């Protein structure tokens, strides 16, 4: 199982050495919202957990069909 966050370059692994972790908090719905630096830019992204699909497969799945 991997945890991903979204950047301008697409989804990257949340515990990657490429990002600098700044903060994690819960949004209004209780989802994990991570603040981090990536390539000199600050981002805020929901943390996406993917067990069986790659980020590309996850993005291409039919809407309304959670896998």
C-alpha cells in the first residue's frame, strides 16, 4: 500500500525523498491534508492511499467505480 500526494507533475509517493514534509492536518471531512514542498513550490494535497492500482490506473478508472 502506498500513499500519494498530487503535484503539478502528477501524483508522487508521499514519503519520497523528493518532498519536504511541512504539516499534516484533517480537512472538514476528516481526510488527511498534507502540506509539503516539492521542487521549490509549496503544495497542499489530500493523501491518497492506493493498494492495488498505480496512480495512473487510479486516475483512469471509470468515475463512480471505486476500486
